[in-house]
């Protein structure tokens, strides 16, 4: 047999075996991911998820990331961080609804409470108290202002009970619910995608906030774009923004190859050290 023909045959066999291995690797990943979704125990879910990640399953990578946010997040619930010169804290990690099936029950439960807060069905007092206690700044005599929503109805529904709580139970604070006039409707910023996230201002600050120390309250921190815009408008009106608190922060998903590398690295270390 001619060497060239033999070479082509061997290349063909190698390609065929590679495709076959890739096919079964994909099937193994799908099976492990399905097992992770159905697992009742956290340790079983994690084990199957790791196997699916090692097989290259993309949704399994995201599931693993969500199950271990401390591995990939540098900002954590009720741990204040600095952003644009102010102290910011949040109550818990928020996961967009498109990832619902990848979450455990505790994560789904938190997202449900956040959605209820957005719709005015959850008063948010527990979130407010916890975040205020976590802030490293002196909150006495601060003026609380609420992030304008897409329309005035949602603005009132979302924050009216926090306004009641502040005015009746937190005498060291004042509420700025009525300092803002939401005069028109705009698209929700959280419904925009990527570079399309352009905040159309639909409000005016009508209250006298000159010289006041301001704490901003909002539902979700993602890029910080809306916080930056609102902070600049408050400061243009003479207020000083000292802090901001959020019910949730959108979880950060790193490049998937980093998650795969993390899981594979852990697997290799366990194999070397003979850990279970």
C-alpha cells in the first residue's frame, strides 16, 4: 500500500474516532446535566454538575457558577464595596429569569421575593434594615431617595411601604419618595440588552435636597449605569450621595472556559491527593 494512501486512511480513522468521542462526550454531558437537574441532594447535584462541566456542557458551567458564586464574585451580599466614590451593598445575588432551571430552590426563592418587591407585593423592610445595618457610613440624618422606575405607578407601588416604614419607624432618617416626579413612561432598563442599555430619563427631582446626605434605594444592581445617572442628577440638585442599597445584584458569569478549568483543576487535585 502506498504511504500516501495509508496516511489518508489513518487520518480518516483518527477523524472518525475524534467525532465518535466528541459525540459520546456530548451525550455524557447531557446525561450528567439531566441528573444534576433531577438531584434531590445538594452533593449529588454538585457531583453530576461537575461531571457535566468536564464533558463541556455549557448550561452545566453556568449552573456550577451559580452554585458557587463565591468562586467567581468579588462582591458579596451585605459586604459593602465602593462604586463611583460611594458605599454600596446588596441583599442577595439575583439570577435572570432565563436561568431559572439552573437554580436551586433557595436561589429561586430569593428571586421570587425580589420580583415581588419590584411589583410592590413585598414591602422590602427586611432587605432595607439588613443593608442599612451593613453600611459602613453614618446613616443618621440621611435622606433616603428611591430610584425612579419605568413609570410613576411602579414607582409608587415599589417604594410606598418603605416610605411608610422610614417615616414611622426610622426617625433618624427622612424619606424622599415625593422628591421625584416620574412624569412619563420609559422602557425598563433591565429589559434592554448589551450595548442597547441606554437610560432614558423620565423623571425630575422636584424636592429641595440641597445639602442633604442621600442614600439611594433600588431593586437590582447590574452595571451601575442607572445608579451613576441618578447620583449625578442628585448632585446637580445639591445633594450628596453617600451610599446606595440594592435588593439584589445580578450574578456575574465569567467566561465558560474559566469554569471548566476550575472544575478540571479541582478534579486533578483530588485525583492526585486521593480525596473523594
